[in-house]
C-alpha cells in the first residue's frame, strides 16, 4: 500500500499508510457508508456531507496510523492545504476500490 508523509499542524510529521485499520475506523463513523453509496451512484453530495466524508476519512487515516485523536482533534491536526488533503483522499479512494473489488470477487462462487 502507498505510504506518504504529511506535516500535521502540531509540528509532527506522520507517515500515512492507508490500510485495513483505516477501513475499520471508517465503519465506526456514523453515516459513512450512506455517503459512499451516494458517491458511487454518481449523486452529488451536499457541502456538509462532503465535509463530513472528508472529516471521517482524515480521522480514520490518523487513527489507523497510530494517532489517538477524536474527530475534532483530527480536523485540527490536518493542515488546511487542500492539495495534501486531495492527495490523501485520492490515495484512499484507490485503496478502497481495490478492497471493494476483492470483496466483491469473494462473494461470487467459483465455477468448477
């Protein structure tokens, strides 16, 4: 899986890895799957839904990389640089799509 570094606002540099821990923390976030289904169906999210989705992903990434934070703290630690957030979201989307494809492939029975 891809690894990157982000500079947090508290001055620490965190090596970010998108992993299954990230997915675990996301499933704990309220309403995450409803928002992702909307995105998959190519429906437009409202501004507040988009912000909540990004906040959930930032929280899950920080938690799965060893930072013990609340959702509010995760938002405060993430730099306001939109380029780093966009790259983080793109990397997450790639890993999530790989995971979804593997999960879907496992659900189909193999032909003999």
